[in-house]
């Protein structure tokens, strides 16, 4: 990673924003209707932060499923 690029845990940033909003007397809700990943990613993008797909459990689950399909096809399981 280049020296001029900073990396943050995206949930730390979301947590910081939520605490700031609560301190201002607001009651933020994120993902109250399901997985908070998409709204959290939208919040990060609004702040100019591009979330990394490596942190998305759904992406990793899809990768593992795909690899299992490949193994099954190659080894005829």
C-alpha cells in the first residue's frame, strides 16, 4: 500500500459517525430492516470513503460457494 493511502476499519468510521449523531441528540438507525452492510457502505461513500469488498461477508461467502462448485466439478463429487 502506498505511504499516502490511509486505511480504516469501515465499521470504526460508521461507529464514530453514529456516536457523533447521538451526542447531537439524534437517534440514528442503520439497517433496521436487515443487513446494515449496504446502508453503511452508502454512508462511507457519502463521506468520501470507498469501502473494501474484502470486508463484506456476503462477498466472501459467494467466493467460498463458487470455489466449492469448482471443486465439485473438478473432483466430480
